[in-house]
C-alpha cells in the first residue's frame, strides 16, 4: 500500500449536510464529496444507499472501511451510538463507537457526549469529533467555541470534556429574521456584516447586559422605524445582539473568558472572530472541517491499526 491509496473514508453526517473524505494512511485528503443528503434525506433514501452512492462516485475500493460522526448516530439516524457521559475523555470517544452490520463494509459510528446534570442537561453529536481532532492529546484547561445553528461552548480539562453549554443562536437568528416582526427590518439586507460597527457595538452591549436581550431585539425594529439606525445594519445588529448574549452565557463555564479556541469556518468564522474581538476575547481559530477530519482519522487509527509500508520492490 502507498500513500496514494485510500486508508479509510471519513464522514461527517449532519442533519442537513453530508461531507465525505477519502484519507490516506497519513490522514491526507485524496478526494472529497459534499452534499445536502443529511440525516433527513438519508432516512428516506437509506443511509447505506447514500453512502455507497457517494463512495462509488469517488471510485472507493469495495472493502474500504468507513468512520462516521454526527447525526447518523442519533436515535433518528442510521444506528444509535449511545452517548458518553460528561466528564468524558476525548480519547475514549472511539471506544464508544458502534459497528454497523449493513452491507459488506466495516462502518463505525462515533458516539456523542451527554451532560446529565438536571440543572444543565445538554448533548452534542459531531462536535466531540472536532474536539478530538483539536484537543485529543492536550493538557491543561482550554475553552472552545464551536459556532453553528446550535453553538457549543466547551470547557476542556486535560483532554476531557469537563462541561459544555449549547446556545440556539443560529436558529434564533433564522426564526427572528424570517418569522417575527424583525423580518420587516431585515428584508432589504438579511445578512450580517462582521465588520460593521453596528455588529460589534451590539455584541459588546449584549454581552455586558444579557438580561436586556428581548428589549435589545425589539430595539432593532424600533431603531429603524424612528430613523435612529441605518436599516442596512438591522441584520448586523440582530446577529451581534444574539452572539453577545451567547458570550455572556458562556461565562457559566469559566467566568468571563479572556481567550478561547474558535473551531469554525466560512461566514460563522468571520462573525465569531468579529464578536470575540469586539468583546476583548483573544481567539485562536481552527478550521472546523480540518478538526473533524483529524478527529475521524484519530478514531480510524484505533479501529484499523496501520501496518508498516510494504518494502519497495
């Protein structure tokens, strides 16, 4: 076997998205596919059928093993991979995987992590694999932010998930922007600008006074109606207000954070970098896809140990 041959397929399978990478024995990407065949679509077509279709498109070998993270392991997914309980060592995530018996491939689905505190119940699926890729061998204490429809803030202690909190920031933005009175204000400019002073001002104000969140949300509407705010800034104000409140809520994990590791990509990366900077939080940014791939590869190495390269003829 050479480095040009795939060692495994790695899949991040979300609710509405599907990402697949063919990885060589060093973890490098040989090929990839992305699509919208998330859990909802795959339940209709069949998870095995979707996976095989995507692997065939990449001409993956028939016996290539597959490691999967994300919602494919939920109760509504392909097969349920029971949660590990927090505090949970990231290095233990592969040991909690289940093996799927459908078809002829060796498919392993990684578990999520559950926080079974009645005062702060919470769950994650997929983020634990990004955290494994980012912090699997780390020591000391770290704070991670993983933006998304449901953003996660996670306290890492010596390579373990000690505690975490989920914030429905992305979903709230979508609901308010489309289905509330604020839709009238955002109609002309529905996208937030992380460079806009209105975005950064709103993030700072909301973090400093999160108890005023619902009043600040209505102010997005009132400011435009009264000509006090530029209507073009409405989406930026809404986004900054919600992310600022999220930052305030993250203080429940470790007090007011001064530094965090941001695991993000695309527009969310820019928005959260802008909000963190506005609030005086120093951010180290890691690419979300890269973290997921590294976590999946780390798990694959546990399932299918590498053998020495065959000697050259």
